C-alpha cells in the first residue's frame, strides 16, 4: 500500500515465538507497517529487538508507557495508529488500558487477558475512550472456517444440533517440558492467570464453536486438571456445553496428548448436513449431506462456489495452500481497515465482546470443575 496503517508492538522481541508471527502476518496483509515498539520488558533486549526488526532507534522504546507517551506526542501523520500486544497474559490488561487511554486502538493476542476481572477492566476502558479492541483468534482467519460459518448461517442445512471440538497438543506431556521461554510463562499462574491449557488453547476451541455456529454458549459442565504432577495450572480438560439455539456439544483442550502436534478440529452437525474442519488440513472443508455423496470444499481465488467472506480471505489460486500465517494476515488486514474506518462486513479479528465471552467461558469452566463438574450458566453483561 502507498499509505499503510502504522502500528506499534508491545512484547514479541528476542526469543519470542508469537511476535515474529504477528509481524510476518502484518507484512503479508500488505496494509500495515511496524513503526514503533517496546519489544521487551528488559531495556537492552528491547533495544536489540528493535534494531533486529529495523525500527528507528528513536522509536524502539524501553517500556510500553514510554512508547505510548512518545508516540502520542508525534504529529498525527507520523504516530502509530494502533497498538499490537503480544506479551504473556498478565500484561494484556495494563498495556491495553494504557494504550486505550492514550488514544490508540488495541489488537491483542488471545486470551483477552489473565482473569475475567481484568477483561472487564479493559471493556470499561474501551467504553470510556471509544477506542477499538480486537483479539487475534487465529483460526477465524482461515477461508474454510469462514465458509463453514456462511454455510451454517445460510439455513440450508437446518438448525445446529451437535458440535464436537477438540484441541490436543503433546508438547507439555512431561514435567521437564515446562522449561523454556514458551512454556515457563504458560505454566506460571502469575503470568498466565487463572488458566493453563484451557486459556491457551481452550479459548481457541470455544471461539471456533461460537464463530462457526453463530451462537453463544450458554451452559457448561467441565472437568479440568493438571495431569503432570506438581504443575500449578491445568494441562488437560473437557467440557459439555449447550448453545443458545438448543444444540449440545463437547469441548476437549489438552496439552498432554503425547504425539499430537496442533490437533484442532471441529464438527458441526445440522439437521441436513455435517461440516468437518481440521487445522492441520486447513484447506479442506468436508461437507456430508443426507443422502448425497460427501463433498470436499477447498479455497482458491478461482473457486466461484465460495461465499464472499471466504473469497475475501483467499489470496492464491486453487491448489496453492494457505495456512497459519495467511489466516493471521487476514486478521491484521481487517483490523487495519477498521482502524481507518473501513470495517469489513465480517471481520477476521475477534471483537471485544467475543473476548469477554472467552473469559467467561474460562471462569465458568474452572468454577464448574471446582464444584464437581456442576452445570453453570455463562451469563452476564459485558461490564
């Protein structure tokens, strides 16, 4: 773009996984440009990280508060136009609230924050300032996930009756797996918050259910545990749930499933058809209708049978796989468009309301498990 949307980043510096993912995705999006950053809480690491990302020295900051103050003081045509937050969960709320109060829209990694109370504080700040907040639930950026949502919403398949979603990984299957930059904060309650696996990947599964079905989850019964002895946060759990339209479902989120890499998959059964999608084969949507041969839907810029939202999320001709980075890029593209006042009809980023719903899901799941898998409502206003 001749005039890309300028953004600043908090976190995601040297040694991080998700920071480079965000920056690469923003570059693929084509309408974003990184202009500033406070890429680490350690000033020296922040300086090195900024240099490695090609930031001007004057706009590579030692803290996010310094960055927000300095960027706000720049002329409107030079300052960052939104802030991306890619830190451990416990930093999301203070950084987001500070950015909102400084006048910057915020795009934050999932989950929205570390606790429901902190999430509600972000909602209050957003309401007070009127600034936009988005959450990067990556999988809603995939073309075939968007197509599944549109097929369900069309009503052609009838009402949703049952949903099964699971997200299984094996990278935390043993106690010794809890070391290293990516693992340490995820198993630390002071940085991850209330949730372990249910916050890290369970919220993705939850968000995918609500996104594809177009319905909110209303009740759940959950059993959550730390399967690895001595681990302070959950690494394994499952829930039964109800959707507002009357459908029933199951959700599994586990990081101790030895041999599984990133096993996110979802099935949505409607009255006339079932839809099935797997993240590890993201370019195939399997549709099985009553009394008809099974169909495999695939993306591609020449696939005229796809709906408008799936086509808008597709960059390449058919047969050229699009995956994780491209899905992330769709999120950045749509958020940047919204920052400039061009809100897409069906944004790839999750809304603040979606983020609050995710935090209510986490809280209710833990409360239910603590009460012997008691059925609990996921109710409550956003603030």
